[in-house]
């Protein structure tokens, strides 16, 4: 196992676990200092990553590059760090269900069919016909669910 110096991998210069945690901690503190409430969904990040690994048909070298980038991003570490910072600073954390977040159009409430194609930046709603950004819609739904639970 390579030795990390100041959080970076000696051979590649890539951020190591220490650098990732330190970055997560700084970002988490900044976020919590600006928020009156944190709303997160109940997605099991480890399960999502495992499902991604199980279905990969990519060439081995490309898959390894993706795996390294996923490790550097460390979404689970960031999420844990945000929750810990919020609890430390007495900022309420609300966990909402992730069910349907990526398919429900926040504008009209219609739940679009599950689509196995690669994610698209914009989606046409099957209910109202309007085009919408699924990430923005999911964020609005999370906030609405968070307000309902507070």
C-alpha cells in the first residue's frame, strides 16, 4: 500500500484518503455555516457504487480510471462529513425518501416511466409535456419533502 504524504499519493500525486477527508471537512463546515437545515435523501451510496461496478462492460483500463475518480470524489465521505458538521453545530438534518426523485416532475407531480437509457440533461414530462432538468426537479422535491417532515 502506497504511503500518503500530506494526503497525496507519493507516486501519482493523486489525493489520498487524508486529503479527501480534509477537503470534505472544509466543504462541510462551509455548507453547514450557511444553512439553517440540511436535507439529504436516504440513498445508500455504497449500494449505488456496487451496482455500477457490477454492470460495467467497459475496458479494464477505462474502468480503473473511473474507479479512481469515484474514490477521489468520495460521495459517502462528503455526506458523512456534512451530517457530522451539522450535528456538531446543532443544524437540523432531515432525511427524505429517494423514491421517485429522479422520475417525478416537480412542476406537475407526474411520475415518468423508469428509463434505462443514459441520463439526459433535459427530460420531456409525460404528464404535462414540459421539458425539465431532472436534477433541479429532484432538488425541489427533496426540499418539499424536507419541509413536510419538519
